[in-house]
């Protein structure tokens, strides 16, 4: 068996590739087909821990994790064989088949292509052999003519898989028909034949007003516009690639305002999506002290470069904001890198992240290790006091991705100044109870946590995936989805 490959390409980053791929995964899974997602190379600090090689565990981009769940398949590292996690503007950690590769990380960008291509094709071919449909997501644009000679994620993958491709564009940005035509025109002639349809995403208004542009575009290219998808803000799927909706909003009357510090190297921000869906909760992405005004909670999220993000926090004056918030007895939560920042010091003997004094809100110290902790974890939270007391005894599931190892500060502990252990080696709380930190990502994705804190739940992922598929089926031209998987 060799699966039919359907591929979603985009005219730009943020055009809607991940969203559309997820909807397609659920659509084909609902047809009783065995479906798997695939993205050859992902650049994102949003990652999940999944089944790895030889029975271990590894990392893939969050988009492919959610696509696998939408496809009703077990997420695993073959679905995203190469993950680049930006650590600075010109440097990324390279994760191959779920594991960090320092050797690849030291190679020039263009020098990696031929080294990783065999792993990419092996992963894709294995998925094709085991499934009816493989839903492939591209990256950026396939018409980046400066990158075509080293491409391993767009056209080269499409050719290898003989994929049936949809090209999606964000019409809300303006220039959508030029984006579609220009992308098509820059493709090699043989690759144009792989494009089966154009998709207009994020449209506002009356679609009838688009005429005669869709027909004119088809006359020029031979490719039809197969869907015009209306703007849909609250579909419930987390944002991808570090791009988030900056608008502060809530469902219902605001009872709780949560400010999440949006530092430059924020990681795993997708884990906060459920907070956007809880009635009465207002989520704010905070970059300045003013953004935290009126916040009930401040959350310091994960970071791919903790020391650099801590320096940014201080430069913005947000360190004083967090300290003042905590001093008033209000709730502060640090997750992974955020936990490390709450401690007394970051110590980096191996040049992994950087040395820095912490905020001093927890009597802890973090040492960065060359080995990386990557695992899924299920734990029972110990006793919490203060604003977090409702979580005491709650059993939660999540995941860990961190180089840092955090312990009680030895000198402070010798004087009796210790943090309360919520989970040994994993989570701690200050004596007053309003500040706590944990290495466990995914707290707010656990229904038990949402029930304990809010007495409510966010829409389940299953409901979100079905909603995406329903929306796509409603707005795409009849017969297109079946035609994409019909073997010629």
C-alpha cells in the first residue's frame, strides 16, 4: 500500500497551512481512512513530546502533534523528522527524528539539506506504506527562489510524494490574487501541475464581490479557486509558529485577567489556548508593565533562551512588575523557563543558555545540563496553598522539555529558607503560597486542572477538530476533497 499524499502549501507564513492541514486530517479520518500528518521541517518553539525511535520519546512541532490527534493517529517523530527551535535570530537548535543533533546544529543552513534528506524521505515513505492518506504541510512559501536549491520541505517533498497540492493565501492581508498568481508563476513548470486548487483564507464580506477575479485567475493558471474560507477568530486551535492573536478578549463577563509574559523566545505558548476559551477569563499577552495592569495572575511561560528572555524582562521593567505583583500576594506562575527565572540564579557551566541572577521569588537555583529532559509525565500535585489551593491533590498529565535542572538553593536551604515541594524535582511553591513554578507543560490542557481552578472546561480537542472539518466541508467546492484522494 502507498498512501495518497495531499499537501497544503502557502503563499506566505501565516496563510493558514497548519489550520487547513488539521481540518483535512479530521475530514479524511471521518471517512474511515487511516491518516497521518507530515511536515519535513518545522521551525517553531512550540513542541510536544511524542513516541520516538526505538521505544523512546522525542520532540515534534506542536502543529503535527495536533494534526495527528485530528487524524486519530498516535503522534510520533516520523511526522516531523526535522524541527528547528530558534534560540536567537541567527541560531536554532536542530532536532532530528525527535533528538537534538549538535552536529547538524553546527552546520551552515544550506549544508544540512543533503544530510537530512534521507531521514526525511525514510520517514515519509514509512508513513505512506502504513496509511491511506498522508496529509503533508509545507513551510513558508514554495516560491522562495533563493531557497529552492536547498529545499527539503516544499517542492522537493511534493515531487517525491507526487502530492496533490492546495495553495492557500491570507486574503485579509490584501493582494491575495497577486500572491497566488506570483507563487504559481515562480514555480518550475513541472511543479505547477501539482497544484490542484487555490484556497482564499480569512475572507470578510460577501464572496460574490470577488468576481471576476477567481475566474480570471483560473484563466491565467488553469487552477480553480476551490474554497473561500470566512474569517474565523475562535476556532479553538492553538496558533502556530509563535504567532499569536494579540487582541485581549474573553468569553462572557470578565472575572479573571491572566497576563502571560510574551518574551521574545517564548515557547509552547499553545498550551494557553484553553484559557482563551474559558468563560469569564481574559487572556493578555504582556510585553510592557502597562499590559499587566489589572492582572489577577501573571504567568511566566516557557522560553527557548531563558537568560536572554530574562534580560529582556529586565530591560522592559517587567521584573519589577512581577516582583510588585508577588509582593502584594497576587498569583504568579512560572512554567519551565518561567520557573527557572523565578529562582535565585541561572548557572550555565556548559554554555547551553547563559548565566544570570534570577528574580529571587523562589529559593531555587537552576543549572543547565548538556543532556535534555524530554518526556511525558503524569503526576499528582501535592498540597498547594494560597490562590492555587484548589489544585491540591489533582492528578495531571503533561510533558517536560528542558536542559535546566532545578534544586533548592544550598546556602538558603542551610538557613532554613526552602521552597515547598509540590512535586519532588518538578514543582515548587513559596511559603506564602502565591508564587509557584513547575516544569510540567500542558497544565491548562488538562480538564482536571480547568475544573479545579474554574469549575468549567474548555471545548475538547475532539470538538475543535470536528468543528474545523465541518467548517471546511461547508465552504469548499463539492467534490474537491474526494477528488484530491482519488487515485488517477
